[in-house]
C-alpha cells in the first residue's frame, strides 16, 4: 500500500473520530465581566492606604535638596524592630498628599509624595511632552519598569485615546521642570532643581483591566518614582493653537470623553462634530478653511482673530472665514 493511501485512511479515521465526539466535551469559554469602577476604586484606595500606613521614607535626605534623585529615595516597611526617627523619617501616610479627581464617571483618589516641586518656570499641561526618568512598581515592591536615562513622552498622544496613563496627566502638571539645563563638555546633560516625587495611583487611573505586560496584573494600583526634567508645549495638529488651548469642555480631559460620552450630540471637544477632536483637527470648525489659515492678523495665533466680532474666534466659527 502506498504512503498516499495510508495517509488517506488515517485522515478519514481522524475525521470520523472527531465527528463522533459529543458536543458536551467541547470546552466552553466565558467572558469575564469588567469590574465596576467604583467598587474597584474602593478596593484600590484601601490597598494604597494600607501601604502608605505601613511604609516610611528617608525624609531628611530631601530637605533643602534641589537636585534629588529617585535613587536617593529609600522606602522601608515598618516592623516591630524599626525605630522611626521623626527628624529623619516620615510615614508615607503623613507625607503623601491625597487628591480627588473624577475620571470615567468615577471619583478617584491618588496620592503624591513631593520630594521637590521643581525650580523651573514651566510645568506641563496635560497635553504636553515631558522629559522624565522613572521607575514603576507594584505595592508588593516588584519593579516592572525602570527608565534611568531621560526619555520624552507625550502625555496625551497624537491619536485620541493614546498617550500616557491618566494618572500621569493629572500629576505631572503639579510639578515644575528643571530650573537650569546644562550641556556638559562630554555631551551629558545636567538638570538642576528639577521636579521629583512619587505617585501612588489606583488602577482606574492606570491600566485598569488592560495592562501592557504580564508584569502588571489587571486592576493593580501602581507606584511611580519620577524626575520631571523638561516640558515642551504640544501642538499635535500643527494648526497654530497649542493642544491644551483646544480644550472646550471645562471638566475632564480628551481621553475621559472616549470613556464617558455615548451620545454623539453631547458636548465634547469636537467643534464641528466630525468625530475628530479639535486638538488633532486641522479645520476645527469644518468651514473648509484650515485653522492655521484663519489667523487674520498673521501673528501666528488663530485664537485672537474674530472678524465679525461675535466673541467666537474665526477658527471655531464656521460663519466667520
């Protein structure tokens, strides 16, 4: 018998066996429902507070220290044998400032330990680029990411729904960039009096149920130690209007609207309603004239041009070209 015939009989037998299998033997896959954000936030906040109440840091190392490094930070778990010095150390629960914000229709609390506010004159907007170093870890101390060389990150992202996690957009604007940036003869750069701190954020302001790697569990509160070195204003669509000025709705942020708004007629940051938020729309009012070309006085700023005097800048008024 040829190999071809043998193969044919084996194939037929296999198909016959499979066809006789009971459907009840086929495994069923169930979809795990996404956790309620309010319930998850309550659990996360309890976990974060328990961590803050059981750990302290070397406070004295950052007194009058205008060039702090996250490598200088030592966080220690409290044990019966520990003798915390009030002059040198501080419990995190007493040092990390809690702040409440609303995101995705949920009231969240995050905590920030400010090691140095930063001496520069600029702090980032939630749409800007930041140059930072940072280390990310879980509450159990597991480090999932460490960036020791400065990197540039877009807080909002050039595509709606991208950028950094929400907690970063909330917290980095609380710090100033470096007061002085020095390029050394060997090509290295020194940042003097830069912002530095630690953020403790619930999963709802981080990755929630969609972490980027297996090193971060779903619904995990996160810790980020960071240094804010520089910040740069973004104009994502190059229309002459900085992205942070293309915010129309007074509450929330661009990313928040993708999670909350379901009614296409509900107020959002999309003037012409074409589905593209103004900060990435080169023709914000949809009148056929590019926003950058509605700068009547040619000062490079379309926001101060109002030809018909109705109080609405030309670039947001389809009747005013």
